[in-house]
C-alpha cells in the first residue's frame, strides 16, 4: 500500500510525462478588473462562452451550478474564475440532474442563478425542468448545442436541440 500526502501526490501526478506536458500547455489565468457589480472594465477579447458568463455576471447572477460537458465547459470555467470576485457561489455538481436541482433550489432561495449544458445534459434535466414549469419557477439554462446528430460532433456547436428546447 502506498500512502501519499496531498503535496507528494501532486508531485507524483505532475511527474507523469503526459501530465507534465499538459501542465506546460495550460494557459495562465489572468486576473481581470471588474466593478463590484461584476461588469468588466477595459477592452477584452471574449469568445461566446466567456461573453455568456460575463453577461450573466453583469446582470446579477450570483449562483452557478453546473457539470462540465463539451462544448459548454468554458462557460463553467469562466464562472469558476469570476463569480467569487463578485460575492457569488460556484458549485461543480456531480451530474446534470444535480445541477438543475441546485439551480431550482437557488432560485427558490431568492438568488439570480443559472446553469449551462449541452444536448445530452439537457435531456437529463427534463424531469426537473418539468417540475420547475409546474411550480412556475423561472430558470436560466444556457444550452450550448453540439453539431451533428446528438453526440456525433461533441466539440462543435450547432442548432440541433431547438425542437427539444
């Protein structure tokens, strides 16, 4: 049996050849300046996922619960970086069902909240979306759609989920 402390386990994992190369490629996260309401100041280049997160923060979103699923993962990453700076809460849930349940709970608690997902994750959320509809609970769910039939091209965006939404 091998026992690792937290620091020795990290050293061991980072010593693996693939992960050490991955660590070198990882981009540095820049600190961004924002006013207390969460609005970015200055000029910034944003992709769609980052713009979604920044728009939600500027609108007052202070709770995010999500599960990483391609191609919406970048939105969750941006929330995890930025929402603590405006006094909000970011929770990475164990699956899409838990993320929609946490979203409903946060809205019932009076928070401006949202989640992001993609086609298969949106399908998993349907039961709780039905609950929210029956309880007349307003939800903000961003469905970053995949290209192709369902999971055919999971890294590209598309419009195949429009009928489901």
